[in-house]
C-alpha cells in the first residue's frame, strides 16, 4: 500500500502545532503564577487570558484569575471565574468565602448567602478564627439585608463630573479654597491593578454654592478649574501616595505612601508627615515612627481639635483585617503609641477611612459591620460608655465600595464610590442632605417613622472544668466576676455538681474578669469584654431580646513537676530577644504567678536538631533567660523563677522531617517546682 506523503506531513504538522499550543499555554500559565506570587495581578491576568486558550486545569486557572481580580479590587469581574472554578471542583478552602463577597458587590445577596453557608459548612480546621467570625457575621447580615436596605435618607448625590476620570479619584478633603484628592494619574503604572500610580492633586473650589447646577466644567459641588499636582516636593512618580489629612491650621499634612510594587501584599505602605514652610512650600515627606514596617498603614485623619490622629492599619494584634487606631499628639508634636479603637468599632473585616466631624461623630468605612456592599459608610457615636455604630443607609451606601466621607458644612460634603454609573473606577461624589434641586439627582424616599426602641439584655454563664482529656466539670469551685473599672465583684458563686455558674447581667461596653479558684488547681483568670458584642439594631426583631454568653474556665491541676507547653513563643532565627508577639503569652505567666503567690516555676527553652549541640544548648539557655528576665521586669520576684535551656536533649518529635515537626521541638515550657 502506498503512503500518502502529504497526509502524513499534515498530521505531523498538526501534532506539532498542538504541542506548541499546549506548551505556549502552560508557559503563559506559569508566567501568570509568577506575576501573581509577586503581587502583579494585572500582569498575571494578561498571562491567564493567554493560558485559557490551552488545556490548563480549569479549577486552578479560573481560581487564580478570580483571585487576581479580587486582590486588585475588581470584585465584580471576579464573579464568573469563581463560579467556573467551583464548577470545576476547586479545592481552595476560601473559594466560597471570596465568591460570596464578589457576589455581594453586585447586589446578588441571595447567592452570596448561599456561598457563605457552604463555606461555613465545609470550613477547614486550619481556617483562621477571624475569617470564620467574619463569615458568621456576614451570614447574619445577609439574612437581614432587606431590613438594612430600608434604611434610606433624603439625600442628593451627584457625581463630580469632569473632576473624575476613567481611573480612580477618592479621599477628598478641603484645605482652604482647594479640594485635595487622591487620583491615579501618574505616568508609572501600578502592576497590581494596571492603573497609573496614585498621587495627590488639587482643584479650586469656586465660590458658587455646591448645591447649584454643574458649572461650565461639568463639575457640581463647587469645584472649578483643571486639577493640578498638589505639591512637587511631595510628588514621587514611582510610588502610590494619597489619603492626606491636614492639621487644623493647614500647615501639617499626614499622608500614606508606598506600594511601589516591589513587595507583595502592599505591606510597604507607611504614614508620612510633611510641613508647610515659610516659603509656602511643602517639605519632603518623612516617615512617621508610629508606622509599622511589617503592616499596611493608611487613611489618616485628624480630630477636630488636632490633638488626635486616627488611621487604619492591619498590624498584628487587631480584631482582624484592617483596624482603626488612634494616637495622641502632644504640644511638641510627638505621637503617642497607637491604640486600637476597640471591638465596638473594629471587626474581623476591614475598617478604613476615618473622619471625625466637628460634632465629634466618627465616620468610617467598613465591610465588617452590617452593610449593603463591600465597603459601607458608618457613623459611630459614644454615650454613657457605650459606642453605637449606625449604617448611613442609601443613597450614601450601595452594593459597591462607598467610603471616604467628609462634611464641609452641616448638611453637605463629599465622598467616594465605585458604584455603577460613574466615570471610571472610584469617583468623587458631592452630597447634600435635603430635597433635590434638579433632575440630575438620586432621589430616595425618607424612612418611615421609627418603631419603639428595642431592648437587649446581656448575661454571662459558664462551666468550670478540669483541663484534662477528657474535660470534667468541677464542683466546689469559687467563681468571681469582677468589673474591671471598679475591681469590685458583680457576682460570686460556688459551682455545684455540674460545675456551672450564672447567669449574671452584663453592661454594654464594659470589661470584666472571671476568676476561678479550687483547691488542688491553679487559679485561673479569664478576661471578658462586652466591646464588640452588642447586637446591631437591624438584627433585632422583638421588643426585648435576652442574650447569654457562655464561657468555659479550664483549671490546671497544681502538681509538682507538671509541665505546660507555652504556645506562640517564637524567636527570630539565631536570636533570643523577646519579640512583641511573644510578650502577650509571657504576660499570661505573670498573671498566673500573681494569682498563685506560692508558686515557683522553671521556664525552659528547647531547640530542634538543626545546629551543633553546644550551640543549641547555649541558644536555648539564652532564650529561657530572656523569657525569665521579661517576667521579672513585670514585677515578679526572680527567686520564683528558674531559667533552663535544654537545647535538643528533650525532643518531642525524634527524627523530625517536616517544618511543623521541627516547630514542635522548638518550644518553651513551664514546670511547677514548688506549690
């Protein structure tokens, strides 16, 4: 039989073309993953689009694509790719969680609720507590979304016309006759989202009242003229700069600067300060010492009197995500140590863009409090020691991101939003409370008369248990519930046969301490705060709601030579100084020693085997001594503590192979020497 040479050649060429196409798609996919790992999400998307033409695992490719959109704040565009990844059977643990927030940004609340419920039903054991808490809170929000949507106000809202562009404009603030804002207009492109990098710009505020119709430039809200760079001394072309805050006299500016694309995750954003000189020129910005080099710090705002600076940060020790912090400023211009603003304000989600109005109300954006979109604007007021957080309602809020609200007068101001119908990404809007003045406004009906206020009563109850396997209830344990503000007990009880106690009334906003004592066991002190535990009014359906918080108090037996492993005591490689994240764990030992004044402990440090024996022995001794020195510095007598380094002589996991197994060997322990 004769072979058709042409047919064979065509088959070979076809196979070669197919192999080339497959290789090209795989190369694009690998490039995309490299860009993704570097935080260059827009470049990653370009490669993933090329890879989609080949035979790449759809679960992995679509999830990477969805995450690239989400991490560059394009939630709506992520939706179809999350859906495809889930349909393809992705095993990514956060797929349903992230898909839910993308759906919510589109106003698809029912589907978002379904995805979060699936996430919680199958959440991995390794899921972070903050993520689980955020998901549970969001489930309750989505169940009550109809009630949240009924919160409407008579407010006129206008897009600022030609001030906005296809890029981003946000964080408006008024300084003198200028409207200063943040915009993506630099020549350098930010690889995270493909937009020009952010800078500070200004435009003149015309003397026309903001509630008049748009002027000849198309700008309502009183803005006029072409925006220009705010200050050439502050302007730096290869970094993102924005969210300025000005002191009361307008001569000091705090801004955020960073995100040059060289570090993944935006962790190089810090707060900077610039001052206005005698020649009316702003100084070169200097980094503020209150910034955390390992965290994202941004969106600063001064209090009305200029004595407090508020800002947002995802530094360690917060409620989860990005939290709001405050720092005091003394007469010399020095900043105090930043303080977290507490669980009434901060949630497992993100809280950003604080603004303190002249009436002392705190406005901020959050995706953790019950809201309509990803970021909603909220207002916080404090009275009688209790902080109330209220959603600003429609039309200020929408399913999209709404944030950066400021008031310029009692009923007028500016804000930013990436809602549909705008000029581009984030746009600046002018708002005015009251009836509309022309047909270009968004008209929202006034809310119906408020119902009678609903009452919530809070209680605490619990069980005292032996910290053993399995746990067993302890009777005859004395439990005191102390009011931290006064130090006085609000309740005192001895547990019966089931080991239970309660229930006792609690007050919103207060902090408490539960103290449990029983013969033969170490005294246990457990803090309990009512901050952040108040039920949002939108969730209340009855005239009176009773809520009881239950706690378990685990008591350890006080036995000689009993050893306890301390969790989360970590040291930097080859170092023995106490890190800031280890201090809270050692503080717990301080409390135990104060509550058990006859106790004497050995505090020991252990290493893994990945260094010479003599080196490990010396290192472990230095680490144990550093921990003891820290405890002594907190007021504990040195003769109640013994520091002992064991090096690698007491391995928990012999022949350790994985990093997790090595970590179990690198531990810190306490042992009871005397009772």
